[in-house]
C-alpha cells in the first residue's frame, strides 16, 4: 500500500499554482506552468493536483481552458477508477476528494 498525505498533496498543488499567480500570471498560464514544472508526478499526485486546481477555478468563477479541460476529464475518469483506500486515505478525506471531483466535473 502506497500511503500519501492527501492534504499535503493539495497544499503542494495550491502552493505551486498560486506561486505562479503571485508572479502575475493569469489562471490559464499558471495552471499550464504548474503542470509543466510538475511533469512526471505519480498518477495519484497528478490527479489530486488537477482536481485541486480545478476547484480554485470553480470557486473563483473562472472558465477553464480547453487544454486543461481535456486534462481534467482524464484525471476525473482516472480518479473514479481508483481505490483511494489503497493510498491510506481516511473516510473523511475520500468524502472531501469525491466532493471536489464533483465540483471539478461541473466545470466540464
């Protein structure tokens, strides 16, 4: 079993994303730079990153770009197939993640 710290992964995704925003990048550019500079993440990390960033779009009322939309569709599809318990996620973390997936799906 490969245990992960769900909230740490979310923090890292947001820290990276908002680092680009703080440098004056638009959301679309910031997400692309976040993904580019985090290339090679493990699948679960990439999924968490994409879903977490998508929730920022949702909560800010921003529209996602077509490239991010395609990436997000793939991430959501993969997320729905994962057994999150095998990553050591607690029931509450799984509930939060599933709610975020639904929120991200609404952007599509």
